C-alpha cells in the first residue's frame, strides 16, 4: 500500500510531558531564557510580571555572591563571565520594561511600575527627593569607580601574568611527566587547568566592561525617566508639577536602585572571585587563616583598641569589646603556636637533612637541557610539541630494541646559549647543538651544501651540511628535493642517535629484572631454570648489553635466553655467549638488514683477509686476542671505507659478512670508525635468506 502521508503513532504531535521534558533540558532552558530577555527589550510586560522578574534578579545576584564566597578556587566558577553577561543583559531588559511602565503608567501613582520599585523608592528616599538621588548616585559611584574598576584591574593583571607564566608552567608539567613523577592523565588535567586559568582571567578582564557599561546605562536611564516622566505627566496627563516630580522621582529612583543593587552584589562577587587567585579554600577560611592567626598582630590590635577607648569623647563600650576580644584571641593563638614546639621531636631536623642529601645522590638517566630561547619548544610549536615527539620516540625505540627507555627529564639551563641545548646521559654530556626557532633546517640528501640563503651549519646528529632557512622558502626547498626538518625534530633526531649509542649503559640491572618479570607466563619456567642455577642475571645483562651495542633488538627475549641456556654449560665467555645468541637470532638479523628488494646485501672478505685475521689471533682458548700489525690494520680500514662508500653511492646499505671465528674481532675494529655498520657471521645467515653481494674487501 502506497504511503499517502498518514501520521503514525510514532509521528504524532508531541505530548505535554515531552514538551516539558525538552524545556527541562539545560540547553533548551538556557536558549528560552535568552530569548525571553530579548523579548523584554521589545514587548511591554504587566507590573506583576515585572515584580516577579525583579525578585528573580535580586535573588540570583545573592546566589552568585554566595557561590563566589564559598568556592575554593576561582576555576571552580569558570562560567562567571557568561553569567555576568546574561545577568547584565537581564537587568537591561528589566530597565527597559520598567521604563515603559514608568512613562506609561506613572500618572496613576507610584504603584504604576510595580510594588518592588515603589517600595525601593520610598525606602531609600525617606520622603526627600534629594536624599534619594544622592544615595543612588553614591551607589553607582561605589559600583563603577571602586569595585568594578578594581576588579577589572585585578583581572587584567592576572590575565597578563597567567599568559606570561604559561611556558614555564607547561614546561614544569611536561618535565614531571617525562621524569615519571605524574601520569599522562594527571598531565592532561594540569594542562587543561592551565588553559582554563588563562582563558578565565582573560574573559574576566573583558566581562568587567559589562558592569561598567551597566552602571553608565543606569545613570542615563534614571535621567531620562525623571525628565521624560515629568514632561509626560505634566503635559499629557495634566498632573500637577509637584505631584509629577514626586511620583516619577520615586519610581525612577526605585527602578535605578532595584537594578543597581543586584549589579553591586554581582560586582562584589566578581571582586571576590578575581582577588581570590592563588588562595586555597573558601573566603572565610582564607581570611581567618591569614588575618586571625598571628598573635602579635592581634595583640597590637587589642592594645590600640584599648587606648582609643579611653580617648576623651570616644565611645568606651565598642572599643573595649574589640580590645578584649582581640586580646583573648591573641592569647589563644600564642598558646596554639607554642604547643607544637614543645611536642616536636628533636631528631626531626636530622631526618630532613638526611633526606636532602639522599636526593642529591639521585642521577637522571636521560636529561635534556634547553637554553632560555628554546622554552617555546615545550609548548605547541606549529602543531609539533617536543614532549609529544619524545613520547613517540620512546615508543618507537621500545618496539625496535625491546626495552623501554628511562623517562626523559627536560630542564632549562641559563648557562647554555639562548638557542642551544645539551643532551645528558647519567649526568654526562652526550651531545649538544643549537636550533633556530621560526626557521627550518634544509639538507641535501646527496650530502651537498644547500644552495638557498640562510645560515649554513652542520646537522648535529650526523654532521651533514645543512642550512637554516626561513619558512617562506619551504616550497622552493621542497621543489629542489631538499629534506626539510623543523627545530623540534632536529633535536629529537639528535636525541635518537644519542640514545642508540648509549643503549647498553641505559640497560641497568633493574631494567633487566623488569624485562624478565614481564615475560609471558609460559616463559617464566625458562627463567626459573636458567637463573641463577645456570647463569646469573648479571651475565644475562652483559649479553643483552653486547647485543644492544651492535644495535640488535632484544625484543625476542625468550630466544635470547634459550641461546644463553644452550651455550652457558660449555663456556663462561660473554663473547661466545653473544655469538651463540646471534646465531639463534639469524632470522631477525637477516630481516632487519634486508634491502628494499628483500635480499640481504653483503660485503665479503677475501680469503687473504680471512686468513690474516685468523692467524692474528693469539692466546689460549677463550682468552684469544687480535694482534694485527698496524700497517695491515690501516690497509683493512682503508678497504672497508672505500668499499662501503662505493656501496652507499649505489644506494645500498650492506652488512660485512665474515667467518664465525673472527666476527667479534672484526666488529671490534669496525665499531671504532663505522659504528653503524653491521657485521654478521656466516652462522647468522638464515637458510631462506636471499644474498646479494655488493662488494669484496
């Protein structure tokens, strides 16, 4: 049956309960409230409705004041600028609505604009127009000149200081996170609070202008209502001048007071809020803790009040009561202050001294020191934060090499150049360099000098020629095929190479214990059988360090332990244990060093060099050492450099393949001048690996 537009039950008109449910939602109620305020600016309302809205304005101002007094921190009331805008708009709407009633129904009497306005006018004026006007003007001056101006100034200074201190506070948060003192969730919470603080005080600085504008508008509206009301009453409604002046003045002053009293209350709330920055706890507790806790100050107040009480002509009773109260409070505070001193244990200072000495013995495993000009790297720099890159680096190294690097601590160092940095491993400098914020580092992949205007330098990680160029040259550099790197990435790349060079030193005994503890349950039996009955944990640590020294991943820890367990009964030499483990990791090594085509590129030794190394081994058994003549050693180094440089020009990154007996000794020579060149033995080539010879030495 074709759909002809009939309304199904699910498509029926909303019920009254559904409509009330929509209204009860906070966002819908807020929208309706703002629309209602706009309606006040356009449509007239009756006097009884105006009374209800004015009572709502007064009570809401009291609620805002109490909230400002009782909160512990200003950030607990971050909605205050929005509340200030809404309440100011609400009062202006009520002013316009009351103006219509005053001018339209003022000839009927002082009750024409509602009972609240009439009551306020008669109460404050006391039958005297001049007194009412003076009281109203003083109230506006107090609000406009004193409270609002002071609150606005505090908010302005607080916003400026909050923005100026953001880099340092952000660096402190990220340093604590990198050092492992706080978790990621707490760091996110602190960053959010820091952002809210700067936004809040900035918004308060602008919101204070609402109150100032409201006070000025109140004065203008009062003047218009008095003059306009008298003219309308006398000229249009033929009301006697004296009666018109009395009626319209009462209503106008009452209207002004009804508007200005809530404005004054909200201004006081704003003052409490912005002046509470840096103070913990509600206002009453903060004042008591800071004003009524000093016995000396209270004693001086008691003496001063007592002296004033006996001055001729001064009232005795009020000052006497104040003097006695302050004296009693001073005596109690003095007793409270003296009590902990008697109960305090004498050895306490010694304990604190021992703790401070122990803290000085702590060593940071990895530390980055930044010059003052590099502090913005801690914050968002073109969407790339240094701390985010460091966290990503630690994850990458953990995946590549099998253990989590220690946390990186970031500090500022005023002794460094403004754009300089230093990388420290266990407090010792392991690298240093300089970067240029606002610029980009351009490098030629072919190793040549960049032909663009800028500052020519050496890339700190690999020592390649590089140039700091302006950001507007990015497209031209990309078009020429140059590699473009931002300052944070330059520093992170340098840190990466430093960490790779120092991985053995960072694999401490405790880190090895952690790796063994985190093994899957199925591998725990292997650890129990191996340690300490076959080998010690220290021996495992030394084997792992030897593997990391050649940048071999220890992620496959079970296979490494199996290799150690197989060789340990036959030898105690770390060198031979490492060779046995490397043979176990043949598949991993061949996969790690394979080329883009899937084949393993190799450089082989000629039989002449194989024999030369074998014959140069002297000593018995596992204590053999290499004793190659210096001239032959120089020939070998020269041959390695020429062969590997030729392979690099051809786009290959080969490994040096040797016989198993001489591999450790060849590697000990290679690591002195080409530390990144892998050396493999024939036992480490997996049977299914495809080999591709790219050179021979």
